[in-house]
C-alpha cells in the first residue's frame, strides 16, 4: 500500500555536475526554488595542447590521481550543500537529471542514516526549468 504524499513536505532536485535546482512543495502547495552552483570545473583543452606524460610513468599517475581526488572532494562538498537544504521533516525526494550525477546524489542520500526515513525516487530527464521541475513533483505527489 502506497502512502499519499499530499499533506507532507516534498522536494525535487534537478542535478548535473555544474548546478542543482532544488524545488520544494510545502503542505499547502506553496512552491519554492533554489539554485546551487558547483565548484567542479570541466577539463579545458587548449589548441596545440600536448600530453602531460613524462618518461616516469609514476609522475603522470600521481598528477591524474590528484586531479581526480580533487574532483571527488568538490562533488562531495556539492552534495553536502544540497543535503543541508533538505530539512528532516521531508518525506519524499525526487532526484532528476541527466547522466551519473543523480545516481551519485542518491548514493550520498542512502549513506546518511538521518535521511533513511525519506522516500527517494530517481528519474532521468534532460535540462529542465524550475517550473517544469515543480510540475513533475506535483504530478508525482498527486499519484
């Protein structure tokens, strides 16, 4: 038996690695939105760029590992900022977005014991405006 979500606080999060749009619908149907920008930068390539490989293979691996660890740390902080905006009385979170970012956020949610009471759904979408995110959330709540 599924619970009705009409009178409870629900959130929808559209996320990619550059930004997250958080939309919530309160118990009386009020819709609020907030945008968070990520500090993760995509790798820039320059015309005429050469490889960073050297004769010592360990040097190349260390640089790559360092960059990868930095990116993972920035993504972790980005997820932490998003989770801080979701209050504990929330019962339903809809995570939207393209690619892997939504699954990474879902994994972060599932690791937090304080958020284990929340129902979380993940749905693949393209780029959406806040109004479309709110419509998807309201549609999901009415089911």
